C-alpha cells in the first residue's frame, strides 16, 4: 500500500499532533472577536455570504485555521447568518506535505506539457493518507467558528476517504456548532472519475430555522436533475461550492447555478476557490442568485464578485416568503408528470455509468480541460 | 448543414401572395437546409390577411381562431409544404392551434423537402394564460428525421422546462429548434434561461426563432439565434449566430466534427447519475 512505510506513518502522527483539536481551539479562542448576537431574523429573511477563497498552500495548519477564521469573521461582520465556503477547501492543507509543489509539477503539467515523470502515488492515495488528519481538523475549525459566531456555515467540500472509496463531500454546521449534515457530490467531472473519486447517490435537503437548505457540489449544478430533485424535497436555498480548473469565461461560468436557479426556482449561493496551485488555475465569481422575478435588475443576480481570481465575499438578503409566493403564483411554470413518466423511466437507463473500482484510479492525472461552469 | 431562424420581421402579411413572395426571398437568402419560423405564425397570418377580425386582445384572438382552425390550418400547412418543396429544405413553419378528441393543442409542424409533413410537436408545458385559454398539454416528445440527424422541436414555454430538452437529448437528438414568441421588452435573460441553457446542458445544437410582430394588441420581439455548446463557438459564448430583434434572420453552419469532439471530451450525458434520480424523477 502506498504511503504506508514507517516514515510516512511517523509523519502522519506528526501532522495529527500539529492539527490536534486542543491546539486549534486554543488558537481560535485567541482570535475570536466578541460580537453582538446576530439578528435572529423572522425566519423568512436570510442574509447569506458566498466566500471566494484565494488558494495558498499552508505548511502550518494554524495558518489555514487563521485564514478560515478571517473569512468567517468578515462575513459575520457583514451580518451574514449563512456562510458558504468553496469546493476542495482542503487543497490548501496539502501544503503540509513536504515536496507537494514539486510533486504537483511533476504529475500535473501545464497545458501541452508532458508529465515530467510517472508518479507512483495517486490522488486517492494522498487523500487516504491525509484524510485522518483533515477530517477532524475541518470539524474542529468550522464547528468552533459556527458556535462562536452563532451562524450556519457550509464549510465547503473536501476530498475525504470513506471506507475504500474517496468522496467529494460538503459539510454543514449549525450555530450551536453541531454537524447538521453532509452531501456527497453526485455528478463528477471527468478528471475526478479518472482520479478514482466515487460519487454520491442521494440528494438531501436539511430543514433549519433559516430555511430548507441543500448543498450539492460544483458539477452537480450542471444537471437540472439536481435542482429539480431538491426543489421537490422543498429546498429553498441551494448552496454550490465550486473549484473550476479553467480560465474564466462569462458564458462558461453561466452554465451552472444561474440557469438552475431559474428552472427550480430556488435561491442559489455559489462559493468559489480561485487562484493557481499545483499546475491548476481555478477561477469563478462567488455570488448569490435568485429567480429573475425576485431580483431588482431582473437579471437573476443579487450579488456577485467582480474578480474571477481574487478573494472576496458576496453578501445578499434572501426573502423566502417572496420565493414561496412566486412558487404559488408562477406565471409560466408547469409540470407534465405523464410526459416525464413516459420517457424518463427507460431513457435514463440507456446511460449506464461505470465507476472506477477502488484502487483502480489512473496514476497520472491529466489536464482538466474545459469544464461546464457552476 | 446550414440552418436558419426567422422572426417574420419585414415579411409582408397583408396577402398570402406577399407572404409567400417575401418568405421565399428570405428562405433563399438563408441558403439553409432547415429553416424555423416562430410561434403563432398561423394566427398572425390569419389576422393580417383579414381572416380574423382585428382589434381583439391576444386571448380573444386565440379564442376566435378556433372557429376557423379546421379550414385555415390546412391552407396554412399547404402553403408551407409548397415553400419547403420549392426551396428544397426542411421548414418548421411555426405554430397553430388545433383540435383533436375535444382537446385544443398548440402545435408546431415540420415540412420536408418533398413537401410532406415530416412531423409535428405539441406544446407540452403551458403557461398560466394558455391554461386559462383551455389548451391541453401534449404528451409526447419524439425526434423527427432530418437527413441523417435527429431533430427535436420545443414549442413556446416548453423551452423553460429542462425536462423537455433532456428527454430529447436522451433519445439522441442532435438539433433542437424552438418556435418562440416573447413579449417585446421582455428581459433578455429569459432567452439565456431558455434554449441557450438547454443547449449547454445537453450538447445539442439549437435554432431559436422568436416572433417579431404585433398580435392582438401585444408586441412580440426577441432574438433569433443558432446555438451550440460553448466550447465550439467563437468566444465560447454558445452562439453561432444571433440576429438581434431588428434583423429578420439568423443563420449558421453546423460543424458536426466539432460537436462530436466536445461530446467525446466532455460526455455530459454519460456522467448522469440515474441512481440518484430514481424515486424522484422516475
């Protein structure tokens, strides 16, 4: 088994020590700012913040903790009750691994370049190796931040080992610091499939005092099915964490959450991981979206960051009563269940998907190529 | 293959001869093997050639149309079958209202280069006004043959419901045409949320014909466009051609190799997850 020699095991123990709960909590306690209790609201208006994280690799885990705290605090100070972090939010923690940048250059070349050498370790090997460190660290950081600031935090998504599989999993914490739920990415990008990531098979809605929340991941927003299923389960706010490894293009980025919000209709919050790391360029513009009928300019956008490559926070208020009223009295929406039953029951079966068996991942990640937006 | 969408702007409709003459000129100009006309074309032509009394509002016009439909629909279709045959092209001639089994439908027809009706498509999702008019929903979305391609048709409000495009895509449709009619001054985002989004999530080509005319004290105006997956269009916009509301047509050539390449490189439909949909969507 790769990364299972005595040196690797010893180093992981060192990482576990560096990331131990007590150390992280102590750090956060020293940083946390005393703020007045956030407005509990009337339960039908929600102030939401979409966080755009500019990626850096952190050698010291407390620097990552500090970064997450700083961004959370900024959102809290803007009055946010719901804060949304991006996909692959644990990528910065790979900086804890010695030589990761060099290894990245070797196996994930830029466009047109050939890999410098055949890697012996796969992406899923790395995820399995750091999983026992990352999982409790993430929990400690975000449950503590949620509790301290009495807000809901969708902590973003994380590549995490789960038995013999590796999932892309998003996590939600409540204002008492409790773990509310998880959502595994249901539609994978081709490169994730190539890496041997497994996909989830269930889309869930989590009822909270803020509203009915859901948080599928990135590519899930390319498929109308995701939002339709969530809408049928009563979702009001759908959060989409993204990490799009492609140069920014307005139209490509428009292919994800925006049309899904119009089709459903629901409120949508997109958080983005941006910047360059390990040979990838991540771009996106975090934003808060709504059905066109509920936006002042009629463009379906309540707030959106200007820069596709810089850190920032997009904040907007969501009126859940207005959403319900729109759903009750919609001018153009219709449903044709007979049509759907007639076709979908057999047509979906024509598209079987073959998941790579555990451990059968390609050892050589390729360039991600073009990706539908989220 | 060259395809085109017409808005009917600038086409004289005061007589059938003028209509035939002007439409013929545009069909020739388009140099297309497939041309799509917008929604309500039969109603518009009936009104402007004096077969329907003017001065009524749109719902009243649609109601009045019912009385003349059995006869007028035949004439309307004969006219367009003849145009398709003369110009040797496929012509999706817009829409009409028709009755069958006591139900009224909003239906688009496709005429082939032999002058035959190659297929029809009823609107499957109705907006509130159409439901109040007593229209019924179609319950089929079947591909039509178009040379060696498969063609799907979306009528009016169908385009805002993503189930329609997905049903067609899963049946292997290569090209989806849309007969549309948007109120003048409507939010331009509506079109992006319509066929543009359907094209992007299904990777078929799209041809969108939006009506540009006044009908029953209601102005219609939208943009005609030819659409493709972003990756195979200039600037990755998803548009191969777009007319703007002032121009009578949008035309473009479809590159089969480019579409095949992006579908292989980025196989969106193969990454569907039916297991997650079971019990919710089927």
